[in-house]
């Protein structure tokens, strides 16, 4: 029985790939080659990318704030 989290991740992965690639043939090819045939894996990669981008932004903000207070 699939868990609720898996179902949500599959939905996110499906929407992400269809919005990005716009062709069922390209979606299926990318899904098999890059995500081991699972929409869930596509969603996990997407969420990891988003969290990494947020971590980079947070790091830059912290460094900028530290430099601002050191210089001023």
C-alpha cells in the first residue's frame, strides 16, 4: 500500500517533468534515463535542488550581514 508521502512525491514529480519537458515521449525517456523510471525520484531531486538553492542564499545573506557589521 503506497504511503501518502510517496503519492504526493509522485504527483510533484509528474507535474515537474510534464511542465519542463511538455512531451510525453520526452518525459518517458528522461524518466527512464535519469530517474530510474520513478516520478518519486524526480520529485526528490527537485526538492533537493530547491533546498540547496535556499542554503546558498542563506549562506550569502549571512556572509553579507557579517561583512556589513565588520566594515561599518
